[in-house]
C-alpha cells in the first residue's frame, strides 16, 4: 500500500517537473535576444484592441447607433487568441 502512494507521488512530481521544463523551454528563445529591445506581448495588443472595440460599442449603445453595434460585436466575440507560449507561460518566468 505504501509503495503505491509513493509511486503515485513520484509520478505526479515527474509530470509537474516535465511540464515546467517544457514551458521554460518555450521561453528560452525570448532570452536569446537583446535585453534592451523588449517586444510587447501579443496579449497586450489583443487586449488594447478589445478595449477600443468595447469603448466604441459602449458609445454606439449610448447614441443608439445599432448598426455600429452590430458591426463591432463580432470583433469582440471573435477576438484573436494570444500564442500558446503567452497563454500558458508561468508568471515567475522572465518575459521578453
């Protein structure tokens, strides 16, 4: 019985360490570049565009410009997704 508990714990630890190393590996190319040139994350650009679209929709609703609301709504509903490296990056790892 004790052997199974230790085996399960070892498997969980191994899986966790492997996942962390994979995520860390995705970040390595970001460290290779010049440290003074920092590119903004794709998520930041996506969120800024989403914010602009939401403000435009809010303004259109307040002015009862329903055609503009209908035109902008799909942009909010189907906004772009950030790359997987940004989506699942560990918050403790350095960013570009």
